[in-house]
C-alpha cells in the first residue's frame, strides 16, 4: 500500500469509527508499524484534516469533514463490480435497476485519472438463477420492511392449501432457487419464512410496527441461522 492510499485509509477508518482509535489499532488494520501511523497522523494534521488526539491516547475525527471524489483500489473496484453483478441472481428487478444506477453514480464521481474504471472491469459473474416467477413485486415487500408496515397475504403451503395471514415483514432472503420473506406471523405467533412465489396476494396495510420492528428483527437473527 503506497503512502497516499494509506493516508486515505486512515481518514476512512477515523470517519467511520464511533470511538477514538489508537495508533496500534490503525496499524494492525493497515498492516504497518505504529511508528508509521504516528508519522501519517502528523502529516494529515499538517494538511488541516481535523484529527484530534495524541500518541498513547487515541485519535478521533471531528465531524463535518468531507472527502474528495471517491478513490478505489483495483481490488475494491472488482469487489464492487462483482457484488453489483451478483444482484442479477436475486430475480429482483428493482435491485437490478438500482445496481445499474449505483454503477452510473460511482462512475460519475470517480476521479478522471482513476485507472480502474467501474464500467471496464475484467471480472464477471453469471446471472443464472432458478427462482420461480411470482406475481408479487419484491419491491413492495422491501418497502414494507423499510416502512415497518404490516402485510396481509394469501399464502399457499407446499400442498397448495391457501390461508390468510397478517405478517410483520422483517427481511428478504435471496437464494439461487427461491426468494423468501422472513416475517412475524400473527396467525402462528411465531417467525415464519414465506416463499414469495407461493404468495397469491399481498396488500400493504396502514398498520405500522415501528415500536417493535428493530426488536423483532434482532430476535429473528438470534433464533435463525437461515442467512448465515
């Protein structure tokens, strides 16, 4: 890692941390010596980067500092490219469209001299998936999760028996062969996972669960190994 890249990474670490970081912590992350970090911090402070702290105590970035246009290493660009292209496997048109928008936005703000153009990557992924076609738009489900609004659905089990459910949508889980909505089911008073292709109808209600959404999602994560 060259020095200019390391200085940028130090700024990123300090901006994203909610607490002060010691020189040793920064050095361990960037795989350099603590003495190197001390010198880099002095350099950044001389450039009027608002870093507070001192050796032996820790460093923290004062709020309000803006970075120049985005800078990525070659591997970071490749990671972004692969991650965005993998969205083609979700079977979610809304996410695929959003991925294309992200590519345009990042490309627009990359410095002109950046040699790793996001649109000229040399890594590719297959968009193959085996997710069944569904009449339910995943964008509706994702909106309900964001807004923490209850859904009323007609759902067919594996035997084709349809039941009416009122559910609290918590998370989307994307498999290569199925799209699943994790939710709290009021009928079963338990967490359930609903295949989107088995939903016969889905309506967003005006009922919100904002007071309990975060707690439910945390509890669901604790109880399920589904996405790990």
